[in-house]
């Protein structure tokens, strides 16, 4: 076959047309070949040689290839680099092709699967401790539906939100692939457009019913139209990439928006919850607290941290389980040791249901379920079980029959490949044992033949050997070959090599056929058992997945308990009141980093209450302000995720929304200046924070001129205090803001302490009450290595400035007489009330153009009349 043969290129182009946005892996023998631009892309990403093959349209066809047996590794790298791959396999053998279309016939090929970032199941392509989420997003009458699934474990979630909440929802899910209806303007840039017709609620309902074989979805929960429409798009996409084979999909769960603490993308990034700003787990909250023994546990912990709860009972249930393990170090260490041995049954199940399971996956399910039962028995004996444990226990047991079956059927350590068989245990199938015995006895017979032939021919160097091409053969050194060549020797010549000659004999042929036949039958028998076992596991998918989840939940609670014991952390008290009382709080990441350098972290208190809910925090740069802000936000987050917290004691009043604006989160990639980003994020906080929210704000106004900055910071503090009325920590270097303590009754002043000692600045990282006494900017500059000449010059400039300030009353002179923010803000709102109301009650979609025009006139009249 040469590339010039048009039929092959025709076939190639036809397949490529089915997958225009994918790299096409075109199977040719033992290789997947890529051509044209695909070859250029892949050769670049994989750093493999780009060659060419024949020509097409008068030009050489660029080509590169990867060996089939090593394809997974190459796939992993391509997917990581953001590529999508279509796998075109040979779907008939060359013999079948010849039979069908004569000697020149081209082997038929088909795309059997698309490999995309969101649809992986292979162990080698997935990170064990990280979920891999595929999401679908669409809009139905102004509401968004989001469907998401981790197909490696089949967990599916549906939720509904308003368009401006989509970014926050996606920031929680961090999908590795997102699909949206084609032609949708509001779509995310990297999203993959899919046919609109698949994103309808009817389609979603139909597909979900079909997947789960039910006549109604009522048993799973109540789903809204946007949710179903998104589910439709999601399942249709999975159907497309799997070429009709669907992966494991568990019944969808509804995510109630209010049941989770809301955090927008900026907050998540700034708090470095599951990933640090540099990317990666190291330096993140997750990295600092994850003591899970299993990949599934680590994935569950990451999901918990990304979605802290707002329901007190649910949080307490998690905390009680962690406390149960915290209180009993021996039980904890036993269970953690047992956890280490538990395979990832959720993902093994995912592969099995997707039709990509191996004997090893079956073995993992067997071992995981058996281990779960042992955990169950160890825990069931306890009398003091907390409620969540009571709930989890039944899910750990109850697979007795399936485990027994798998235990009888499989060898102890089944292989990942099944083509060579050998994974079905002895004694499970007598017919299979007999077949194996036959090949065993034939093998022994062959060994006996070797001895016999040596005796008969007198050639001591005679050997019976085996290779993939000839099968069994007799080999003698060339100089002894003559005797065997004789017509009546009983040997038939097969091959002459450089130093050896190879023969066959009737006896050997018979024994070899027995081996081949028995081997073939044995393989077929194992294959049949494999299918049956796979079907049995797949049929138990829901209870098996529930066991996997229960194990993960236990692992998470054990991790919290272990981490708490390591760092002397405490169980937080969760209350409904809007307070926050943290004593001896610490920042888990900074503390760990300091500890590595042998330094001690200074613990600090944070005590917010309804009548003291806004703390203004001053003090020198590097004094520990933003660390303090962040540690309190992290403690709240950790507490509501159900974990122990790094503090001596903590009482956390439930937080509905958490906002963090700390540090320069440069969003330059999105083409916005730092100041613009800061203002956008501040605007979001002012618009959304409620009296139950917790906000940390660092250096608002820093990005602009002093006057602008102070004015903005001033107004933001007033608004947060009097309009949002949320709990807030506000770090600033504007001393002038201290004046606000006189007008804002629930605001108090604090600062991080520093001392100058023998001309050097000592940062104590200790929080104290009262305003910051002075700036230490110059001292910090000196600390940072700014040359003495420059620091001295700055000192002279500063003295002059301070003289000026003394004369004029300073930057904030006159601000004391400003009317209160609260008195101002109500006024302008009122004037347009009539107009607003009219607008709010108008169904815009129902208006004809003429009616719309009339409405504009009406609004104009209304606006004019309310102005007077
Ligand atoms: P600021 O926001 O006031 O400029 P940071 O919070 O960024 O200061 O802290 C600067 C550095 O000081 C941190 O990187 C950390 O090494 C150290 N630090 C902060 N808080 C503490 C603390 N409570 N105990 C010990 N070291 C601290």
C-alpha cells in the first residue's frame, strides 16, 4: 500500500471530514499514522520525527506515527497540550478485505472513539488525585443550565443559575472540557460548539431516561428545564465521542445553589483553594491539608473545599465524623493503613462500564469491595458511631455475592491485558482447567519429544523452539542438518538460517496443534467469563459507586482528623449568628512554609460580631495583613467544608458568600489593568455581599492616585459597613481611614505590630487593637535592599510632605464633616422607583416593536414626573 494509491487517501480524507477539529490517528499495522497538518502539530507537540509519504496534489504528504502499543503515553501528551484525537481503527483484517474486494482491497477503517480532555477513563491518562470534569452549559429563557460529569467515576450533577453566576459555577467545577450549543454568543471562548437540537429539555429527559432505563426521572429528583437541556447536550456529546458507547453515568444529582457557599472565580483564585496562583497543588489550601490515603479521597476533599456547605446540620455531620477519628488515634491509624491498600474502585468501575475494563479492573473492584467490608466490620463493632458513619456503614457492606464470585473467578493479581489470558483462576471452570491441562501435557510432550529426537538423531544441540511466525519448530546447527534433511528422516525442512536449519515433524505438529487448539479454546473461555463478570459488575454499578463514595468520604474525614492531630487544630463550632470568633488562628500554608525554614508562625485572634463586624487593619507592608485576612477566610471555608481548622478555638457564624480581594491578581492576560480588575471585583462585592457574607479586602484603591484611591477606599468601607452590613476585614495603608471609626459604629481599628530596633525594622506579625501608629514604608524599603542614598533622599522628601500635612490638616482634612453614607444612598434610588417598577413588571419578549416604542414614551413621561 503506498500513499499514492488514491483509495487510501480518499479513505483518509473521508475519515478526517468526520473529525475536522481532531488529530486523526490512522491505524496502519502496528502504528497510528498522522498526515498533513495533523502530522505537523503532533510532531511538534510530541517532539517526534516528521517524515513524508508519497504525494498528494503534487506535494509530499507530511507524516508522523506512533506505535500502537505506546499510543497511550503519546495521547496523554497531546490531550495535555489541548488537542483532541480521533482514533481510526482497522475494522477488518487484511484477509477479510481481500475476500471482500480482491487482492488490492483497502482495509476498512472507522473512527471508533474520540479522545478528549473531558472524556478520559484510562488510568494512565488521568491524575489519580484530581477529578476530570466535562460540563455542558446552555441557556433556556434567561436561565442557565449546567450539567457536569466526571466520566471516570460517573458522577453527574445538574444545576441552574442566572447568567452572571455561570462563571462562579464553572470556577467551582473547573471542567477540562466544556460544550455549549453552537452559535451561542455568550459562550465561553474555549467551549466546544455542539448541535443546538441536542440542548433541549425534551432531549435531555429522553436521553436520561434511556441511560437509566426508567420511565420517569421523578425518582432521581426534580429537574428544571435548563438542567435537562444541559443534560441533553452533555449526554449527546458523550454519545458522539464514544461513537454510540456511553460511559458510566450515575443518576444525576441536583446542586441546590443555596446549599453551597458562593465564591466567585476571583475569590477562588485569590484564596488558592485547590490550586496556587502559580498553578499546581503545592502552595494551595488543598496541598496543605490533604492527608487522604486514596486518590478518590483526595478528589472528594478537593470537591468539598471547592463547595463548602451552608447547611449547619450537614456541616456538623461531617465534623462529627472527623472528630470521631480525631479522638481515637489508634482506630485512625488502623483505618488509614487499611485505606492505603484500597484501589480506586470508582474509576475501575468507570472503565468497566465504558467497555474499556481490564481483568485488573475487575480485580480492583473485588479487592476494594472486600476491603470495604473489612472496614465495615471494624467500624460496626463500635458503639459510639456518629450519624454520618451510621449512614455510610451500610454502603461499605453488602456486595458479598459479587465479591465471592470475583474472588473465585479471578487470579490474585489479574493482568491489565487480556489477550494472553491467564486471569481466570484455577478451579473456577473445569472445562477451562481441562484445556489448560491439555496444553500443559502437550508442552510436556514437546519437551519429551526434544529428548527423544536428540537421542534418535544423535544431535545433542537439537532444540525445539517457538516463535511468533513459525510456531513450534525443531532447530539444529547447520553442520548437523544433513541427517534430518534425508527423505525418510521423519523431519520436514522449514527454514534455513545463517547457522541453523529448522524442521517440523508430524509428532511436533500434532502436539503444537493441541496446544494451539486448547489455547484458543481456553482464551475464548476466559473471554466469555470476562464478559460475564464485567456485566455483573456493570449491573451493580450504583451500589458499587456508592461504596466508592462512602470510602472516599471516610478517607476525607480521616484526613481532616490526621491533619488536625498533626497541627493541633480544633473542631470549629458552627452557629447561625453573624459572628466570627477565632482565637489563635493560623494560615495553614504560610505556617507550613515558615516551618520549613525553622520559623514560627504568630497566631492571631479575629473576633467579629454584629456590633463589631468591620475591622480596618493597618500596619507596615510585609507586616502580615494579607496573611491575616486570608487565614480567616480559609478557616471559614475549611469549617464549612466540614474540616477542623488551624486555630486554638473557632466559632464560625454561617457564611452564605465569601469574597476575597487580596493581592494583585494580575489579570493582564484578559487585557485589564490591575486597577480595573480591582474595581470590577470590588463592584461585584458591593453588589452581592449580604449581612451573612464574609468579605476580605486588601488595599482597595492602591492601583490609582492617592486622592482617588483614598476616596474610593473611604466610600467602599462606608458602603460595606452601612449597606452590605457583612462581616469584613479591610486592610489598608491609608491612615486617614481611621477617621471612619468615628462615624461607623460597627467598625474598629486594628494594626499589625512592628518595632524599630537599633534602626532596624522588626515585624512582629502580631495583631493589636487601635490605629497603626506610623508607616514604616522607608524602613521596609531599606529592609528590601533599596540603596541607603535613595532611602535617605526619600526621608528628606517625607519630612517636607509631613510639614505640609501639618499645615493643611492632611489628606483627609474636612472629611469628618461629610454627611453619612447611609443617609446619602437611599435618596437617588427613590426617584426612579416608578420607572423601575414598570420595567420590572414588563415581559420584554411579549412586546411587539410598536408596544416597545410606546413603553419608551411612557417611561420617559414617568421619569419626568418623578423628577419634580
Ligand atoms: P502584608 O499584607 O502586610 O504586606 P503579608 O501578609 O504579605 O504582609 O506577610 C508578609 C510575610 O510575613 C509573609 O510572607 C510571611 O512570611 C510573614 N508573615 C505574615 N504573617 C505572619 C505571622 N502571623 N507569623 C509569622 N510570619 C508571618
